[in-house]
C-alpha cells in the first residue's frame, strides 16, 4: 500500500487499499488508543530535538532527511524533512515505507513487507521552490531482522527526482521515548 499526496492529515483505513485524506484525524486501528493522542505525540515529535544524523538522500536539488525517531508504547514516530533548493515545485506522488533485503542476488526473488502508516501529519502535497516541509509519520513499532533494511521512498509526480532512505535496525532501536 502507498500513501498518495495531499495536504493535511493521512490516516490508515484497514478496509481500504489506499489511505484516504480525512478532514479530521481518525484512526481505524486497535493499536493506538485515540487519534487525538496521535496528533499530540506528532506535535511533540515535530518540536523535539534532532536525534539522528546522516540519514539523507539528495537528487537534483531536493533532499530528504530522517532527523528524528521517537517511540511511545506501540507507536514509532519518524520526523522527515523534504527540502527543495530549486525554483521548481516538488509535487509528491507517493510516500512508501517497506522492509527489503539488503542484498539481492541475480535471479533471486525479493520480498518487500509494506508498512502502513497509522497517520501522517504535515502537508504532503507539494514542497514549494526554495522551501521545506516537515512530516511526522506514525507507524506501528517493529524491528528489522538481520540482512534487511527499512526503506523510505518519496516519489515525484511526473518527474524523476525520486528519493530513498535506507534505515538499519540499529537506528530503529535507538529511538527516544516521548
């Protein structure tokens, strides 16, 4: 499953194939007690100090940074920042989280395990030219087995400036509590 671009708050719906944009925060998961508490923790995650360095990708004037991982009970909060250093707007088509093998041999099948976000807080539609957007993504807690990475991808609509981050398990287990 992927998360399509839009502005506002994204919430996962377990019955739908693609999360729908909601005008008010709703949560359809038993993992999280309430959408209000998710929003509250997302705001605290946005304001918290940076606790990760060196996790970024850059392509044609656009950069994606993962500069914070925080955890509260069964929910992991990731703070992502998308910076656009060009004069051309960056229209986000897709934001994906999945677990994939580190190495793939020739003629070998790969398995990707999609991670469905519980909530995405922030404007995920467009990053204006010479601007930046910060998103807080709430996902169910997990760890990654040896030989696999968490991949975070952001793809541009009708463009080629696609960005991807590889996050190892050692970064995930160092998440700070909120």
